[in-house]
């Protein structure tokens, strides 16, 4: 099993619980791994969310806010080649690279770029192999976890977009002033949240919204037997949503 750890990098965990560091440096960059997927040939794809985290800082929520408000572009997607044991950057200059998922046939992967409200597609096989393109643009919130479903993909929306952030986006000085104010006064994601089901081309199939009272700020979603299992950074439990009984 492989684990993405924001402090330790990409880790391998054996069945006996032994932990091995697979990758925690790339040249002079300390890797802040966020999500990871393994292809059928053993190659590993994972995101490096941002380079602005300070050593020992595990408050990934606060780090993401600074990254997004500043519109800094240090996020990356790495490929770890199973045969050569070498790291390669396949997408870079991202504003908080987040969830990652492989397609069912392994021909491409999707990557959530939280700070720009978009999902990227990177082609692994076929005539477009080695190239990337926008899969979904102008997402209605902050895209976080991406998971393959029984059909298509599920995307967790950590929160809705904020009009203030959209308004100041073209003005770097305004963003610097916003980041200069005390942390408790800076904008934070709302508890309201949602999950979205899309097909292989990014067409929306389903969407479920939550007021955040039971399931706040969803960061991950996994589908099984008609139910959605929802994770969040704000709680210490996994919530279950039965798609056959809306509002459960």
C-alpha cells in the first residue's frame, strides 16, 4: 500500500506495518504528497500540493488557504517509474494540486487543481500520451478528492467558491494585503459542501449538496453498492449517504 503524506512524502506500507520512504525529495524540493494512485504496471502517480508548507506544519487546511489566496503555482504531479525508480514531473505550475485518480482502463488520470477550480486530464496511453488538457473548468467550488465510480468519476467539492476571492483574483496587491491580516480574519471555506458525479468526458450526471451540519467540507468520496462514503478534514468519522434515499 502507498500513502501520500504531506510531511514525509510518498510512503510504502507493508502488510506488517513497516513504513518505507519511496520519495521525499526532488532535486532541492521537499515533497508534500497529497494523493496517490498506482497503475497496473506498477508506476505510481501522486500530487505534490504546494511548496509553501513550513517544516513540521501539518495544518494542510491553513496551507491550502494561503496557497489559493496567493495563487502561487508550486503544485506538481509526479510519476514514479516502477522499473527505473526515477521521478518525473508530468504536470507543474498548479495552484494546490490535490486529488488524483486513474481511469478504469488506465489510459488517463484526472487531477484536481483546487486553487483554479479545475480538473486536469493527463493522457498515459494512446495518441495523446504524455500530454495534459483541461477536463473540467470553472468548477462551482474547490475540487478536492477524485475517485472512480461504477461509471465515470466522483469529485468532492470541499466548499463553494467565494465571491470575494474571485473578485480580487486579478489584483496581486489585494491578495497580499488579505494574507497580511491575522489568520483568524482570513477567509475560510464554508461548511456547505457537495459531491459531483461526472462521466468520462466531464458531463455532470449527479450532484448532491450538503448544508454542512452533518457532513461538513467533504474532501473524499467513494462509491460502493449504491452508497457514497464521505470523508472530511473537520471530523473523525466517515459519513454514509444512500443515493436511493435522498437526504439520508
